[in-house]
C-alpha cells in the first residue's frame, strides 16, 4: 500500500473486525476516520454489474467534479478493465478479501493522475455481500485536480489481501484470532487457461508453484 490514506483505512477496518471476517456497516464511526473521510466511500453491492455509491467523500467527488452518490462504480472504468474489476469486487463481496487497485485517471485534456484505491468488505445487519468500504486518493496533487474532471479510469495494478490467510468460506468456524496476512503480488491477472484446475467452493484453483 503506497498511500497513507489506504494504510489508515485498512488499519481501522482490520481493528474493527477483530476475529470476524468483516465488520458491520454500523461499526463505522466517521469521527474516527475524520482525517480521511473526504477520500472514503461506501458501495452497495447489488449484483456483479451494479455497485452503486451509497456515500462518497468530498475530495473524491471533487476529482470527478460531480457528486458520485447513486452512480455505478463500474461506470467509471475503461471497458477493457471491467472484467478484472468485477473479479476483484466478487472476491471482496463473496470471499471477504481486501483489494488494492492502482489506477490512472484521465481528463478530456489528456491530463493523467495516478491513484490508489482500497476495497474492504462490510456486513449489513449480519449479511455478507451487501456493502463495500473503500477509499481512493491521488498520489500527487496537480493544480488542475478539481478543475478538469476525471472521465476515464484505467487499471495499472491489482492486488488481493487475505487478512486471515484464506477466503472466508475456507476458514475454520471456530477460528477467532486473525492469522498472518497473505498478500497476492501486485500485477495483472496471468493467463491460466492452459493450466490444470479444480474447483474449491465457487473458486477455480489452478495448479502451479514450486515443485518438491
């Protein structure tokens, strides 16, 4: 995680959940993250094609020069990146992973700016796959941000973080303490079509790695 906002939100979320796979939406106290509130947002997970902004911070909306509440998160991304974004959102919503995305925003004047965003699962009245907590912040602050709106986002890097070392459906139900983090290396999703595979739950597992 490159940005202080990303690290701060992840630390806050991780502390709230304790031994759970994800905290409740009602656990979030805006006063406790007031310094980064302008960069944060909450998505409502409707289905794989629609995740709408329930809330969006003022600094984040300022980067797009418009209110994001009620808009579809998927509508911000380049068409060729949608499949990768949907895979990450499914991992966050279904398997309660954390996801970090490095992306580039572009204006109509071809000005570009790098951002980092984090996506974190929330439960709503005990139900998973309903809310996603996130933050998006630029790695620089050029003079034109907030003057010329970002119109197109393109993915530069993708990373999944399993806070408890495995997807939620593979956890021991009696497990109470979080284990060491396991982080997927940054990069684009590899081509795996030709590799042996098997299904675990609803995930497809591909053989690979170091042989003995």
